[in-house]
């Protein structure tokens, strides 16, 4: 996971980039950041900032695409 600060339209913001073999790993990292592990022990940056947007991109492997094709999805 990568965290970086950016400046756009006169505002300062932070963006996160995560790469993983499994989508479940990224989901777990985001859950630990927002909810915390144990619950309530979240990332402190969320106490000082508010998320305005969010996007998730998933690029499936060839094996996953083949499995989708076989299942008729």
C-alpha cells in the first residue's frame, strides 16, 4: 500500500494505492484502516480528514477471466 499527499484545486489531500494478488487483501487493509483491528483502533488520519471520493479498480488475472467464461458470467 502506498500513501501520498497531493495538492489539487487549492486543497491538500491524500490518496492510497494498493496492489495485491487477491482483492480480499485490499478489502482487509481498508477495513483495518476505517473500522480498525480490533474495532475502534482505526487509522488516525481518519480523525483529521474526510473522504470525499473513492474508486476501486480490479484487474482480474487470466485464470479468473477463464473461470468467469466457463461459468457463463
